[in-house]
């Protein structure tokens, strides 16, 4: 049998989580919250089921939820998306990413990916017969070399993928970053795929700028978002995509033939839950407190770090401790010290190793303090 992805291996997330289970380790590797969602949201889903919303929803998603998303984006981002023609619900942001790439990327095209990057981008590009063109961000991944991005553009470039706030680094794009991107794509037919699943998690008073805020980007952008990340329900796989009407038309063709429709009662519940903005406006403060709890407890650690600017991941540099490869050190940390993380090298161009580990701080306070205790002892 000939594989379509011959060079791809099992996900590092599955591998490290499996290792954590095997060794009964505290798991700060995979990016999911270690606490339950709001019981009100759970009750709303249950009520929607009892009220009979158990059959197919419209392929684009329940209209009331699309209307609430439109209102949310207009309030927070200053741009209005038409709920009828420019918003589509998806099976998590992962489906939105897959559909966006599949709908527009053709064999022979090139797609620029900023590395380190979420591990689903490149396989999806390859499945279209296209080529990922990678631009490596330099440690500690707080700046993007836009000259390098511009130099990576060729006549074959179909799309540039950005992730803001950035996973795994926790970097948040500055206004100057997005203006430089806007300049690069001006007078081209290059599309922007903007992965914004951590949009409500931005720290230390930073102002978050969505791709929707910049007209020269928004006119060519497919923006993906995640209710799972926002409302601590990653297992529900509920996301959405925003795009101009002409792009959304093509997006919907692939979406309809891939999954047709998504979980109906959850859509009904989310439409009601979004009536109260407090459910998402407090997330930055909530996760900044968790970040600070974790970092403040590392007062005796030999690890070094730059505090995450957004998302719920913290990068830690272990160069002062050992020169082991990141994958080996992450596995040893799990086996011997009972703490699981993700080696950042797996996200890099050619698995470049900067001796960095990623820890997820979307966990209970006691787990963050226990993790800090372990790291202080190494």
C-alpha cells in the first residue's frame, strides 16, 4: 500500500499523553483544560436535547448561532460578517482548517507555514498535492522575520497560514506584524488562513488584533475559531470559520461533502450561552492568573522562560540543565519525574532542537503547583 503521508508518524500529543498514562505522570503536554466547563452550558445542551434538537442542523450551522457569532465579531473586532453567507460552523477548528486548505489549495501550489507550527497544517497541505514552504521563527519565538516570509513568496504561493496567539510559543502578533503581512499580500491572489483559536487569551494588557481588523487581509482571509478552546469543551469539537462570501461559497462545498452537519443541540446551547459576554470576556484574566501561578512557583528552577503573551502554553528552556535532545528529555521527564510536556523541536523545520519544552497551564492550581515543584527539583 502506498501511503499519502509516508513521512508522517503518530502524533507527539498522543505519544506523550500515552506515556503520561503509562507512568502515572502529571500531564501538562496536551492542550486541553484540566477542569470542567460551566454547568450552565452543560445544562443548556441537555435542555436542547430534551427540546428535540436532535436531527441534522443546516450544513452552515444553526442560524441563531451564526447571528450571535456575527454580533460577537462586530463588537470585538470591528468587522461585520453576514451570518447567512460568511459564517460556517465546523467540527472544531481542525475541520475548518482542513476544509479551508482543501477548498483552495491545488496540486503544485505552495503554502507558507511559520514554524514552529501546529502539526496538522503540513499534512493537510501535502494531501492536496501541494508543498509546505516553511519559515522558521527564531528562539524564543517572539518575533517574525517578515523579510524571510516575503522572500518565501513565489508565483506558486497560494496561501499563508498564521496562528495568533501562537501555539506553541504563546506569542501574540503585534499591529506591525499584521501590517507587514498585509503589505506582502497586497496586489496578489494569495489567501490568508488565520488560526485564531486562542483569541480570547491575551495577557498583560495587550490588545488582540484579529486578521478581520485589517481590510487588506480580511478581504482574502479565512479565519478559524474554537468554542472548545474558549469554553473548556475541547471534546465537543465545535468551531467555526469566517470568510468573505466568495471564499465561503467554496468552503461550504467541501464542508458539506465532508461532514454535512455538526452537533445540533450544542449549537442551540451556544447561541443562548453567548447572550452573556462575561462567558468569554473574562478569559484573559482567568488564564493570566494561571500563567502567573505557574511561573511564580518556579522560584528555584534552572529552567528559563519568557512569559507567554497569550494562549495557554508556556515555553521553558532547559539549556542550563542538560544538552539532551528535547524529545529524549521530555520522555525522561515523564518517566523519571512524572511530568509530561511537549518537546518543541517536533514543531520546527527539520526538527531543529533549541532545548525547549511546552507546558500547558490550563490546569487546576494544585496541578500547576505540583508541576512547579517537580521542575524546581530538576
